[in-house]
């Protein structure tokens, strides 16, 4: 299993950050996906700009504190966990991804790829939530 975490402080209130991350309808701020298809209250699919479809099952929703889901596509399966904390300076986020790869040749690139994706996601989230 490959694990990667990113922690950041956003200059935005907790409610705004939580709302952006958990919304399955407003994904226009995300630079990595072109669509989200909501299947039911716990299941959805994202399509990346590269054409990859990933299925998600929401496993934990503790409003304004923790959001977690399982994910699965042709290359990997795993879990994403997000923790949210209001601070005096904004909102601290801690996002952790743990994945199992389905293709052996992906292993040399996996940690780099996860870090790159996480940095882009947080960058997009920062732009969305810190707009004045």
C-alpha cells in the first residue's frame, strides 16, 4: 500500500472549505476533472480530464470534522480521509490517501503521482476558498 498525506492552512472559514470539498455538484474549481455523476447519497463517479473514471463510496461524514471515502478505478483502489479543523487563522486541512495499485509498473511513479495530485487539489481548493 502506498500512502501520502498533505497538510495545509487555508485562509478561509471551516464551513466554506468543508462545503467545497464535500459538494458533488460544484466541481468547477477542480482542474483535474470534467464531470461528477452522483449515483446515490453514498456513491458517485468522477471522470478525469484524461478520461479515467473513478468510483467512490462515501464511508464517513462527520460534518465540519471528517470526510472519508473508498475509491476504485482501473489502476488503483484505496481510501481518502480528510480532517478539517477551524483555527484562528482559517482552516487546517489534513488529507491522506492510501492506495493499492493494480498494475506493477505503476509502482515507481505512484508516490510522486499521489503527491502531485494532492498539491494540485489543495492549490485548486485554496483558489476556490480564499477568493476575496
